[in-house]
């Protein structure tokens, strides 16, 4: 067993633990903090079903962003949808046998990476070209984009340019899932790809990537517009009535 | 201090969309409203002056708010700096100061949040854009969180619904709690707590005014329309902004409400103790102060034994009434706790509690109870300015968006000539008047005039194309702000007025006698 195999095995255990525990901690924090006042951005749905639909449109179609700015919408949506399809295709490296639907997604998953990287490049270009967006961009905004583009390009390199030993990689990954360490192919592009993915997993719960769970907890989007019909009082606010 | 000199933004002659200005960092950094005195602060339970250990206390207060308000916690974590909001704030469009872009305004708090509450900010502050809380930062907070009218326009366009109003409220609450409050808002809220309304009108002055108005209406119309006050057993308690009692054009709408109740034969009353619908506790972001102010309405309703509570033309008041009264004081329905039930068993739940005066009037028009003569308003060509708090933080009627439909239907029932302003400047995308959220003070005149630019541009377009000469609105702050700001843009100040001012002109008083 080489040192790199051990390193990457360890890295993935650590990254997974940080991702899962970190997100669980944040989600617990969001769920536990009360929303003492009804603050949906109106017009808002008047029923729970309506709220589920609103949230669905927000998460799947980026409805508010569409209203806001068509450039950000098209780049952002391309990137996210591309990423979703690519991730779905990647399930094949974590299962045996492969689900039919995952096998079916294989060709789409390969080409979705182009949409993903194109979207990212568009978003990055805005950080240089639009003075308002340049003003608000921090170094970490640029680094996260570089990281995602790096993941995309290294993955595309292995799909379309220089294939890696995918069979051994799958054995390595399946092994990790049953706490068994098998050799990782010694391919520098693969190692770069995996290292960047692990980095992304690690920074997820401590960065702006928290928008992913955050949107579901956003009171301006997830509240029902019914304040006259139902009395809504947070526990700490109820104390004031005693 | 010398009178501030500034240039009023130029309106364009023919424009479908507003141009987005290039950023001018620091353009509005020096603009600050007056700081509250120790006396004003202490009335609200805040420290009189900046505490010696203000930094520690401010960070501690931020930590408390993060635990009390899910919205604040989620909004501070979720922003990705995508830039969708950067051209949405009327203050940015009017001033070009990048700190008036919603995201940059939020960053003033978010950078401090990161520094003290997140891993990245604690260990890699430069990388993630975190900063220490210093006097300079406090100074920036004081500038820019009083250049936000909490209008929520940004929250419509944010992919995560991040509402800058919530961040502004938190920042103001933190500043108040370390002894650095704003004179204008805090003084007015103090008056409301002490006397019962924002103008500080004592009961006898109010009685006098109402008698005077009754005489005026009688002289005008020959009909004895009453403006009753403290009438036990009346069906309706009307709670309206105190500006309606004294200011022009506000008072015209008050006369309109009185005529509607008269024509419909509904018994109603005002209250000396609840003579204010406005609640600046909202602007401060102080739950306790907002609740304390709202309690006056609960008490008056219980004491007068009314069956219905109706709110006059006031934007933020309607937000507090519609969205928060049930939570704060049980004015509403659906309570299962003894406190809430005490009032709710008294109220008549065939009607929405509370109701907006526009809901009442619209319903009466629909049912044919009152009659309007449209031709009485033929000298007017009318447009409607959606007030931010009504548009994006409340509702009217049963249907989402009723807050846009109902006032327009009333206007159309009261006049023959109505034209909307361009679609992206009304409805949920409406531009704030520029004076909301605690900015309606002369020391912020530059912010108010520049912030009104997007609305003024949209108005100019319908004035030029449709010969509009009257902009109706249902907010006391909008009315006061426009009265002051319209002349800067070359318009007549009497162009602004209330929806019930139009109703007042058109209503037939003798039909249902």
C-alpha cells in the first residue's frame, strides 16, 4: 500500500466526516433558531403546498434569480444543473451493480461537465467585468470558483483526454465504503481531482456554500402567508406574555 | 452645521429602463442622521451614550440575535456574492455609493459576523473578507444602516430571499443596545410610548382637531359626517397614522374614511390611547419596543369592546398590523392560548382581523353599499405608487397579490383616468419612496432626494406620456416624503395624495341615508 493511497483514504474519511458533521451542525443551528415573526416576501403562498411549490421553483429553476438578472441566471443555472447531472453520473463509482438510471445518465453526465464549466467561467468573468460584482468579490470567492473549475477540468481531462484506471478507482472507492483500503491508481490528474473534491467537501460547512441548506431555511421564502389566520409565537416571545 | 448642498439627480427624457450607475466608493459615507441624546435613548431602555465596553457588548448582542432570529443566521451564512441585488436598491441607483448595494450593505455586518463567529473569519480573515469591529466600522454602520429604508426590494430578487431589512434591523438594534441610536426614530418611538402617537398629540388636541374636521365636512357637503373618538361599543376601532390628523394631504384620506363609514352606516371610533397606527419599533428592529407600541391597540380594543379593528393608510403600520399584530398582541384569529383568546373571542371573525381600510372600502363598493361618482375626479389623471411594506410584507384580501389589486380597483371605481407606471417599478418590484424605514428626517434630505430618483423617473414617464397629475398612495410616510421631494424634481407637491382622498371626492353621501 503506497503512502498516497493511505493519504487519500484518510483524506476522504476526514473530508466526509467534516462535511456530514459540519452540515448537520449548521442544519441543527438553523432548525433550532426560532423565526419569531412572519416575514415571507409577499406576494407569498397562503398554504403549505404553495410554499413547497415556491421553494421547488426557487431550488430547481432559480425563480428569483431569473427575475433579477438573466446573465447570472443562465450561468448559475448551467453550472448547478451541470453539476447535478455530473454528480448523479458519479454514483456509478460508489455502487455495484450500477442502477439502470445511473447507467442511463452516463452520456448526459459526461457532457454536462461542459455546461458546468461554461457556467463557472461565465460567473467568474462577471467578477472581473462588472464593476459592482468586482467590488463585492473576496479572495475566497475567486478561490472557490477556481476550485470548482479545477475539479471540472481535471474530471473532463480524464473523461475526454487521458483516461485514468477507472476500474481500480472504483475498487478503491467501494473499498473505502466498507472500510477496506485498496490501491489508488497513481495518476496525477486523478489525484488532483480527488484532492480538490476533498477540499470542497471540507470547506462546504464553513463557507458560503452553506447557501445550499440555507435556502430551505430562509424565512422570506419558506413561510406561509397566514398571519391573520394563525397566531405564530416563538418560545422566547411567549415568555414576554407571562 | 451648514445646510447640506447636493445635486438632485437628473431625470431622463425617454427611458424604458433605468441606467445602472458606475460605482463611486464613499459617495455617501459622510451622510449621517443626528445621534439620539441620552434622554431619548433611556426612554426606550437603551444606554444613554456609547458604552465604554461597546465592542464586547455589540458582539455579545450579535450572538444573542443570531440565536433569536433564524433569518439573521441564515442570511449571514448564505450570501454567495452573486451580484443579483447590486442594481436593485433605489439608494444605490440614486447615489452610486457601492455600500448602498444590498450585498455591500449586508457585508458591513457580515464581515464582523465572520470575524467573531466563523472558522474562516477567525483564522483567515483576509481570505474570506472578515473585519474587526472598530470605531470606523461602527461609523460606517451608522451611515449606511440609516441609508436603508427596509423596503425589501432586494429580498424579491435574491435567490435565497436574503432580506437586507432584517440585517439593517439587527445592526440598528445592536447600535441601540450599545448606546448609539438615531435621534429621529428613537425620539418618535419615545413619544408614542409616552403620549400615544408619533406626533405627541394629547387627547384634547385630538378632540379639537376632529371637531374642526367635522365642521369642515359639514360646510363642504352639507352632511353631518362624524369623527367619533373613544366611543365604547362602536363596531369598528380605526387605527390610523397620526399624520392623518394634521398633515396635508393625509387628512384628506381621514375625511375619506369617515365618509365611507358614514355612507355605509358602520359605527366606528378612534381612540385617544391608540391614536397611532405607525410603529417605529419595526424600524429599530426591537421586538420588545414594537410589542410595547402594539399593546396600546390591544388595550384600546379590549376597553372599547369593538368587534373589528381597521387600519388606515400607512405602509409600515400595515406590515406590523397584518403580519405582526397577531403574534405580538393577539389582534387576529386562530389563537389557542388564553392571552390571544381574550381578545379574539370579542372580535367578529366574519371580517379579517385586522382589516385594511382599503379592504373595507373595496368590500362596500363590491356589495353596492356605497356609491362613487367617478366623474367627480375627472380633473385628475391618476397613477398608483405601491408602498414597499404593503407590497412586499403584507397582503389584502384572500389572494396573494390582493395588496396590488384592491387599491387599484378602488381607484378605478373612484376615477375615470388611471394609468400604471412601468411594470418593473410597481407591484412586488415597486421602488420605495425614499423616505421609509426611519429616514423621514431633514438631516437625511440628500439620501431621501437621491433615493426617490427611481420613483421620480417612473412618474415622469407617465406624466410625459399619459398626462398623469395625481399619484395616489396608501402610506403616511410616502405622502410626507413625496410632498417634500417632488419639488426637487420639478413636480408640484400637491400631486401626491391618498387613495381615500379620491374616494372622498367621489363618494355619494346621501344615497344610503
